[in-house]
C-alpha cells in the first residue's frame, strides 16, 4: 500500500512548505536548511562591502568641496543590497545576492569625483547600470560576451589581429 503523494512516486520529493513550493527548492535538488546555510555564508562573505564601500566613497571630495557621509553611505549600501537581493529572490525565485560594485565605486572616488559633483557621478553610475541591464536583457549582451579569438603571427600581436568568429570549435585557428 502506497501512502505517499504522486510527486514522490515519480522520483521527485514533494515540497515541504510554502517557501519550498514558491522558490522550487526541492525541485532544484536542494533543501530549505541548505539554502539557509548558503544564505548565511553569502551574507558573511559579502558583509565587508557595507564597511568598505563607505570608506571608499566618503574619502573623496567633489569639485564643489562636498563629501559623502560615512554613516549615510553605509546605510544606503546595506539598504540597497538588501532590497535588491529580496526583489531578485521574489521576482526571479532564485538565490542570488546583490551588492555595490566596488570597482566602479573606487574608480569614481579616485578618478571621476575630482572633476564632477557627487550627484553627477551617481548619475553616471545609474547610466552604467541601465546599460548593463539592457545588455543583459537583450541579445546584444550575449553577442558582446562571446570570446574573441586572436590570430597571432610572429610579426605582431596586436588588438587588430583579434576577430570575432563563430563559436564553432572545430574550425582551426590560422
């Protein structure tokens, strides 16, 4: 006599609770405790950004002589990371964590902010983010991320020798 639900008889364990059903954790081969452990590890791994980002951004002075406050930048960094991670989790139903990009922030604080105001610099960050979203959401992003195969000769190795070719690996490089 079989008392298990139909989904378990097909070889797939049944979701245990509403969270499991919503995020399809069991169907993806994981468990709620494993996802909680993964979330804790990810949080601990990324928590340094809440401290480092304000250190980087509050150290620069813009052309108007303005500085960003450490506490305000830390609060916005934490709030943004939390909201975006939750939003992505709820909308995409996938376990991804988001945080500030330290590379572009350090570039802004060191190179750009001495020439523009903080408001203009943050506008540039917004434009950069929108471009990345558009590239990621369209076929343009897929085509721009294909690897470039370089043809090298004994005479020169220049960027002009790079040409984008199809991803057919059976074609030998010349």
